[in-house]
C-alpha cells in the first residue's frame, strides 16, 4: 500500500467527517491508500455520531480505532502509525479540507526525493489567505528576538513569502505531515511524553539529525481552520508552555533551556503584576516537573 492517512478525532466529529469526505473526493484511484481514524476518548454522543456515519457505504473502508483515554496528539497518532500499512504516512488534522489531490502530489514528490524524511504543502485559511505551513526551531534568538531576526539576519526562509519551488525548512507544521515511513520509524516516531503542541519541532529535529531533509512544497494546498479542533483556553496556554520547555531542553541543550527559562521568568513576573492569573505560568517555569500541570493528568 502506498499511503496511510491518519486522523485524530476528539469531540469534533463534524470536522472529521468533512475532512474524510474531501479526501475521498480528491485522491486519485492510482494511489492505494487507507484512512485510519483514532478517536481519543470523545464523549458518547460524538462517538455514536462517528460510528453512525461510518455505516454509510462511502465510509465502510475506513478503520476506526477507539482509545479508552485521551492520548493527545502524539499518542493518538502513534496508535495509528503502529497499525498503518502504507509505505508513507500522512498525519492530518481533522479541521482541514482538501480541494485538490495533495496526497498524490506529495507522494510522487517524496518518491522522487528519497533524501526527504518529511514534507508538507501550502495551506490556506477559511478566507482563502495563504499562511506559513513551516516554522523555525526554537531557541534563544527566536524566543527573545522573534522570527524577524532569524529571517533577516540568519537567512532562515521567510514565512510570509510566496514560494514557487520546494524549500528546505527546520520544521513543517503538524496540520499535515507527510512522512517516509522508514524515516518515521528510524527517528522513533512522535514522542508520547508530549500531550499537545511542539510535536512537529521535536520530530523534525530528530529527522534532520538523521541526515534527512524537512521540506515545504508549495505546489499544492489544503484549507486549515486553524485551531478549530483545539479551543483557546488557559489550559491550552499551559500545555504550550509545558511542551515548549520539554522540547527545548531535550533537543537544543540545557544552556539554551536555562537562558530562555530566566527570560520567561522575568517576563511572567512582569505579566503577573498586571494579571494575577499569570501566576500559574510562573509555577510551570519554576517547577522541576512541568508535566504535572499537563491536561493529560485530567
């Protein structure tokens, strides 16, 4: 089999159904593929709606795996990856829609370039506006001075430019990650210690450490509803911080970790003066076990 397309559903069944319908509409019959849906312990009504939809003839060839707990982005995708039959793996956010056969285009592109471990394509928001589907590695320069410094003084690809040729980048974003399965296995797959956020930075760093390229291919696109499956909340902000510090220390060294920690400490002391709710972020920064604040524990 050429490709395994893996989606996670968590209390967002309508997005999952719309995404699958769009995939089945655009993918060429010449590409042999399977779709695996991992339900991350959604509530009963959501699961019932999902199962009911899968009774339709158009959905009977889709594999549904029900997890008995919410395993997060990494855990859910690894459930799918472990049973995937394809030579390539496409991890797709369920809040996406496809209007052209991006999967066949990326499949051919990866087949022709065996030095590429993972790729993605262009993405648009619901208004049809292009936005970057890649990012730079985290570290002192990015966190303190921002992306502008990296892109203008250190020759990193500019995220706001429109590209017409594939370019090598630090990391592709997690809404669509198209892997060579053998490279995915070599690098160890997604780190299941991460519940949500920064998974793409972590795995792309490991892919590059193996000597493979991470590439953004602008020659096809998809529509991403940007966060529709993960609502804004203080818990989300906490999880972003927890994952950030874990990935920073794991992949980029303790020196950068401690320098950035000091920067964040002063930053959130200042923020707490004006809004005491920010004290929770100070607790995370100062904690030796940041994962105890994770949503996973709920």
